[in-house]
């Protein structure tokens, strides 16, 4: 039975009680409007923990001034049903006031340098500061032993790993696989912004990621593969922020370099900005 908690002292007591009983606590932070990708994270967290907390909080500090904070879909009642089905024990539903007791303007800010500054960091300045700030607060509120983050937000996962190591949070971070629609489109709450005509075209992102991987595996120069990928997306009507191949730490690989790589794309289709990636 899912318990919804909106008071921090109640949350702390529940987690303390579980820990007294010897339970390991898992955590899945979300912004709500949950889909199969989120539920797979809850199920993943369950594999590492005896009790699972998930939070739903649309965090104002990670949205830029012209981004979709106000129209971000809020569907908490449906989310509750899904979380219960996925085996979540507690839904932590903080208010903006409890998350930012001194107000958003006076909030302490957590900045992770380096990995935050490239790719999403270039196109969404301040985004990862907002993410790291709220994730730090959520970690301190929930005090989990393990936390699960989706690999769809590949860079976010890298940033959170650095945050946890650097600030010595005693939390194991696990990455959950991307969950895709039948045509390859990565599941995302933002997919519902897509118009009926845009939706089938959105799968072009996944096909382009496969092209990036295949081009690299065939030994073609990175600049050439990336230009072709951007061209393919532009032809399908996307405004491309980046289509690139990186090392797992998001640094730029030399042509022909061996070892694990990741292809990443961020592109806008109409008013919808989509991101996706493929590890290989
Ligand atoms: O990935 C998200 O949904 C958000 O960035 C997170 C981690 C819940 C922080 O607000």
C-alpha cells in the first residue's frame, strides 16, 4: 500500500523506523507525470533495497526562464496508482516552501563543475545547478542507501555521480536502462507535447543515434559522422542543439579511439525539446 507523505518530519520518522528495523532504503526522484521508464526505476531500486521512496517535485530551479516549468504536466493522482503498482512504499510530495525554506532566490546552490558545463550545460545554463541543488536536498530529506536515475538523462546521471562522490553522500547510485516506445522513441514526459504529425518523426532521433554508432564503428571521422547526423535531423524538421559522440565522461574522443562511447542528441521538434543517447 503506497503511503503519501507531505510533511518532512513524518518522512524522516518513516525512514528512521525502516532503518531501525534493518531495512535498506531505495529512492527514485522524479518530477512526476510518470511513465514506464520511471516505474522501471522503482522496480530497479527494489532490487537493491527493502523499501522504496519516490518523490514527485517539479523543481523550479532547474528550468530556464523560457522553459516549460508552468506547462510541465502534473498528474499526481495517476502517478500514485502507477507507483503503487510498481511496488513503491512511500511517495514523498514536498511543497516548494518545504524544499526551499528561504525561498528560491535565497536558496543555497550546489554547483558541480566540469561535467555540468558541456552539452546540456551549454544549452541550458544553470540547469544542472538546479538539479544538483534539489537532488542534494532530496538526498538529505530521504537519506536513502541507494538511488536510481534513468540513463535517458545520461549527463544528469554523470553529474549526480560526481556530486555524490565529491560531497561524500553515503548513497549508491544506480543507472536504469532507457525504456523505448515500439518505434525507438525514448519514453519522456515531454513526448506528450508532440503533435500528431510530429510524433512519428520524433523516432528519427533514435535512428540517428544508430547512425552515429554505426559511423563510428565503421571508423569514419567524428566530425563527418556528427555533421551527417545533424543534417539527417534537420531534414526531418528538427532544430539540433547537438548530435555527438563522447567518451562516457562526456569528453571528446580522438578519431578511431577504442573503448566505450556514447552518442548523444538534443534537438527540438516544434516546441518540444527531446534528448536521447545510446551507449556502445
Ligand atoms: O530527472 C528528473 O526528473 C529530475 O531532474 C530530478 C532528478 C527529479 C531532479 O528534479
